[in-house]
């Protein structure tokens, strides 16, 4: 077993946090998909590494559309300027215990800059 120092603020936890948006960033010219790599404390004991590869994603704030969230999160997490979003599906990841829905969108004309992110995520090309 290894020690992993983690600093968090204590707050009331609500696992049903509202709706979310995921964006599949795809560059058709290079035929690459952009994923971000983020540390997730919940994965410390459940996976080989707490650094997980993920789609760009974010929570829907009041007054925002799924497209608004996709554009905001693409810039924040991947440094990507996106246009021409195409809806793929809308699904509920945990119907048994939560009313959250996730909108999955595809951006097929992505131009990613692959720079350091303000969100602290790391990106890789695949």
C-alpha cells in the first residue's frame, strides 16, 4: 500500500449533481481523437492508476445549453476551439440512483492546440 496525500475541502456531498455534457473531439484530417488525462481520487483504489483518460466534459450550469458547455469545456480542458457540434446521444449513466442525463456531442472539425491547460489536465494524441 502506498500513501497518497490529497487535500480536499469538506462539503455536503450530492452524487446527483445535475446534467453533464461530454464532447468527442475528432480531427478528420489527422484521424485523431483528443482525450484528456485527469487525476481522479475515486480511482485510487479501483484502477491501476488514478490518472484516467477521458472525454472533455463538464456540468451544465443554469441557463446553459449542451452546446454552451461543450464550447466552454473544450477550451478549458483541451485548449480546443470547436464548431459544428453534432449530437450523438443523450443517456442516463445511473438511472437506479440519479436523475442525471449526459449529452454526448461530437466535434468533427476540431483544431486542438495541445498546450498546458488551466484545468490541470494533460492531453495526448491518439
